[in-house]
C-alpha cells in the first residue's frame, strides 16, 4: 500500500495518494501488536511536500501572468496548507523563498512599469505591499510606499487631464 501511495504521488494523483497513505495509517494503528513502518512516515512527508511544491509552482504561474489578486488569494491557500500540514512537510522553507522571490518580482514589475503602465505598476506594488504586510518572513523594500505615492500622483494627473 505504501508503494501504491508512492506511485500515486509520482503520477501527481495527490488526492488518491493521501487517501492511500491515510488507509495505511488506519490499518497500521488498528493492529495492536504491530509497529508502523518508518517508510509510512517518509512517504506521507513526501506526499505533502510534493503537494506544497505543486501549489507553489501553480502560484508562480499565476504571478507570471500578472494576476496579482489571484496570486494573493492562492498564496493564502498555500499558506493555510503548509500551516495545517507543517509537521509532514520537509521543505517548509520553500514557501518563504517563494514569497520573497514573488515579492521581488512584483516590486520589479511595478518599478519598470511606472511610466509605461502606471495602473499595472500600481497593481504590482499594491500587491507587493499586501504580501509584505501579511507575512513577516518577507524582506520588505521601504521604497515601495514612495513608489506607490509616485504612481498615485501620475494616475491622478492622468485622471485630471
């Protein structure tokens, strides 16, 4: 059954892999004279770690499309997942690396679009600010507020014109 769970994980059939590994735990714990194998723990950790990696990859794809609101929403889901299953996840630092990398991408996108696409720059910088305020693990750039104020001024001037 553990081998089946491993194969399901490798096939990215995560729901079935989790069900399979949970069944293994149920069977193992119902047999009083048996001790659960370490392989069971190892596979469970691999399943949840792989799920986290997959969620982060999908979230990165959302960011590449500059869908900042969707990115923030999915980031919340990824955080809840890694928080709920933290004792099973072996690569928790990956999530915080993802947050910092994403933050830098948003700030860079915002800075590079200030003149050409001020509303896009505003979206990127506002999202980066929200990410920074929500997660203390993100290394925040103090210039973001100044950039947002600059863009707001440009947007206001455009609106007045």
